[in-house]
């Protein structure tokens, strides 16, 4: 569909977009692993039953930005409340709050910034804009969309030998 003069560039853009999406998934999985490990360890230390299944739910939930780990942590706190009492539930709520702050303010911007080659502030701004404009769907899609868009722009504009587009005469 593209003229031959743009075909190689478009192929590079497509390859870079796929690589960027892969980086997003790897970065999100790393963040989810950290969250699941910390919350799972807290659940195990507090002696709450079902520590491994709770950690798995936190890991899966962490793929939904902002709400996933919070919802999974709330479930863990409810299980702690029923099985171990109010003190264990409150301690677990505190751990979940700390982990969510760590994830939102440090892990996501830093890890996703590194894996996506975006500045951490750009990750925060994309996440904020996506959440405000489209809710949870915007939160889920905003960072990979911003990363793919930036990668496509920079790849398209790069001028490797023989790939530079010359304006028509």
C-alpha cells in the first residue's frame, strides 16, 4: 500500500512497534512480580491462609494499572480479616497502600520508562491523561499507545543510509 520509497521505513516502524509492545509486557510483568512478591510475603508472614493463590491473584491483577493490585490487595485484606482478625487485616492494608504507592510513583515510571525508552514523567503523564480521558481502558492502553507512537515517530524520522526520503522535485 505504500510507495517503495517508504516500504523499508514502514517495516522498521512496524518492527520497532512490536519490540516496544514486548518491552511493555515485560516491564509490566516485572512490576507485577514485585507487587505479588511483596504482598504475598506479607500475607505469608501474617499467617493468612491461601498466601500463594493471593500472590497469584495480585500478579494477574497488577496487569490492570491503578486498580488491579488494589482490588487484589483488598481481597487479601478481607481474607486476613476473616481468618486472622482486624490487626492482620490493617497491617495488610498498610502493606497494600505502600506497594501501590511504590508501584505508581517509582516502579511503573522507572521500569516502563527504561523498557519503553520513555522518560518516567512521560509515562506518568500518559497514564494520567489516559485515565482522565477514558477511565480504566485509557489507563490500560495509554502507556503502550504513547510508547508505540513515540517509537514510530522516532523510527520514521531516523535517516539511515539509503533510507532518507528526498522531497520530490
